[in-house]
C-alpha cells in the first residue's frame, strides 16, 4: 500500500504488553487485515465516543 505522505503522518507509539494483547484480540475478533487497521479503528471509536461525551 502506497501512503500519501501529504495526507498521512507516521508516528511511533509504545503499548504495554497487556494493551498489545487486547489490541491483537480486537484485531482478530473484528478480522482486520492488520494490526495498524485495528489500532486506527480503535482510535476512531475512541474519538467518536469523546465527541459524544463533549456534546452532552
């Protein structure tokens, strides 16, 4: 997959082993193609949740 660097920024993130295990469980449960997709989905869900909480 070619990444458009004008629209995307790569970042290094460190997770605890427990967090990584939960991410990998989510990845396989939701059948994402790779771990990165699962992490992006989890972040997107968290951002949506935060916006809902802010609008209350």
